[in-house]
C-alpha cells in the first residue's frame, strides 16, 4: 500500500524541482499554455503512482462519472519518473491536462509561473473542504492562495520493530518521549541484546526528517523563507551532530558502515536487517507495504528536552489535486476534487493509496478494513496531526523546498557519515557544510 513517503521518494521528488526550474523559461513564455484540454469534450486528468493507486483512482472516477454523466474524463497515468517532464512538455505545447496530481514540493513553482488555477473562490461552494485543517491546507497554499487540495496527511515519525522490543522485555516508549528517552532506550536495547542489536539507526544523524524536526524544536526552519539559505544555526547543527556522536560512542546506534550501506536502499536499513529496532526512515513501511516481517509500530519524532523547546512536528499534504489555469473545465475539476475529499465511495476506494486520509471522517470510514499495522500507522498520523493543531508554539508548515534542496539533503547525510567514519571532526564538517550549502542555494 503506497501510503508513506520514503527518503528515496523525497530525494526523487526534490529532483523534480530542477526539472521545473529548468523549464522556467518555457513556462514563462507560454504563461501556462493555451489549450489545457479545452479543445476536447473530455476533461483530461493525470496522476502518477503504483498499479494499486491507478486502480483506486479508476474505481473512484467510474463512480463519479456514473453520478455526473455530463463530465467525461480521459484518464492518463504513469510512474513518477518522467511525469513532470511530460507535464512541462504539454504546458509548452498548449495541451496540459485540466486536472492533475501535483507534488507538494513543486506546487509553489508552478503556481508562481501561472500554470495552476487558484481555488479560493470555489471553497465553501462547489469545493467542500470540511474537516481539512489550516495546517494541512498550507501544503497547497502559495502566497496566500490555494492551488491544490491535499490528498492526505504526511508526518515525520519513527518506525519501530515492536516485536523485537518485546522479545528483549522492553516496552514501546510513551508517545510524549524526548531525545533523552531515545538515547536511554537505545542503550537498553544494546545491553539487553548482549551487544547484538543497537537501538536506532544512524540514518537519523543525516536525515532530513529527523533534523528538520530538531531544528524546528529550536524555533528554526530547514530553509530560510526566501530559499536562499538554510534556516538553522551553526550551533543547532553542532548540537545535533554531537548528539549522534554520543549515540555512536554509547553503541546506541550501529557502526557507520551499516548506515552507509542503507543509504537509498531500504533492504539494507538497520531495522530490516535486524541491527536496530528504531529507524527514522519511514519508507520501511511505505510504498508496497513493509520490507520486514517484524511487527511494526510508530512513534512521533522525539520532543526537545531543553528549556524553551517548541513543537517540532508538522503535517504535510501528501500529494495534491490541482487544476491548470488555462483550462476551460476548472469548475468540473473542482467538483472532482470535492468528490475525492468528501465522497464515501471515493474515500473507501482510495484507502491509503494517496496517504493517510486528510479528515477524521475519512479516516473513520476506512479504519475497519485496514491491517493491524495500517491501523497503527494511521492512528499515529492522526495523533501527531491533532497534537500539531493544538500546539500554540509550532512553527508554520514549511513552504515548498527551493531548487537545490535535494543537494542540501544529500550533503547533510554525507556530512554525518564523514563524521561517523572519523574522516572529519564536527567543527571542520560544520564549516564545510555551511560553505557548500551557501554555494548550492546562492547559485
């Protein structure tokens, strides 16, 4: 079931930023295209995903067309690779689809190029967004206007080998745990297993998902608002890398060779190969289901245990549904968006194929048909979502990442690895990281 975003998908998604940015001139020249399905009596809709997602979309759309026989839909779909290349070509040629599945990482660039239609005038009328939180809608909002309806909620969380913990006589930590608690239970795992298993994989030290939460707990963002710099301080990254250096010293996480081997290869993740019980790589239970037979569970990223620590978690929007601005069928596209957001048939057809459903109503509708692990996953996402909504000190949801973000994320991982292997001191790597980051984002 494709219901989470792995680190590999994040990197792949970010690579699309370069694709969109590289076509900036073409997008500016065509102003969003001239056709967008307007020459056909059919409404064109396109999306990417797995075979399961394709089947779910087709089932839901068949139901929509049965109730709306005047809206004829031509469906096109593919995998992610090449999806936005084709979209860009269609825009330049004046044949963009009317309705498309949009990437949250790219919505800002397309909206600012005039490719996407603002949806605000439809909200509360033909577009029913009852149950959608403001923090969730921020994923499709650019410069104060809504350009995409989120399909689900995405959260940063840890995947835990719960059966492995129980085998060692240890309990799953409380959801309101801290970074100190992660260190303690990771040491306990190592001791209880006789040194055979570590607590948490060292992916965390170089993980976007983990460090971004940590930075936000310090009141800092990963990228600056204008995207021209990183938004976190030298001191925060230093404390982060010092935390993971201590974790390695305590054998709370596995040796760097295991971390290196697992980079972009989930089959070698420390939890999957039995060398750790906690991982920040949510892809272990992601597209295609689980890559381990262990009984899994989930936890929020740990909270800050220092004075003044803030809520670091946030909710993103999974994927979006957006309409192209040049389309003459925006009204019909909005009806379809509303159908996927609120219709019981559509919600049950989509299950978790576009992420954890965005509303409590939708989550309740599908809960009974889920596997135990799916239920645990959805329950944790729901818990984090509610906690974020209730937090008065949480920073706003991060904006779409800037061009070059994929390089920064990889730089963070490789920097942590250089420290772990002893190739660089933390102080030396800090200077190198910020110098390289400035070059990437400033270029």
